[in-house]
């Protein structure tokens, strides 16, 4: 039996779709975690990007730092924060937020500098 068939059998199994560890429950948790991290990233990056774009100062430094932030390996950051926080909620919240900030910040900065859409 191939790995594809094993994965397909697991996916169509009834026990994966019912109960507290089911696929729909885990999907809802994933969307909740992602939404919380995205909300925090927007609260941090959007005002900073708008202010810097309006003032037209610090743009180069922000884009450079954001590109460094984009280069961070997700799994490495997740493991580091997990070890430092002993598995608390910050172990998923901090890496997801840090990884969401650079694209929001850079795109907001570019829109602010241009003066609109």
C-alpha cells in the first residue's frame, strides 16, 4: 500500500471527522490562532507603516529589517520560542505574529509613501 493510500484512508476514516480531536475542530483552532496572531500583527504594523509612509522617514531601515524578518525560518523560531516559554500560548502566538508583521509593514509603508491605492 502506498503512502498516498494510507493518507487517504486516514482522511476518509469516520473517527477523524467526529470528536474533540477531529479535523473540523482542529481546523477551527488553527483559524482562531491565525486570526489572533494576524490581529496583533495588524495592530502593530499598520500604524507604524502608515506613520513612516506619511513622514517618509525610516523606510529603508524598515524594509531592510522586514526582509530579515521574512528570512527567519518558521520552524526554528517556533522551537526557540517554545523552549523559552515552556510551551505556553506564547509558543505559537509570538512566531506567528513576528512572521505576519514584515509583509503588513512593508506593504503599508509602500502604500503610505505613494499616497493611496
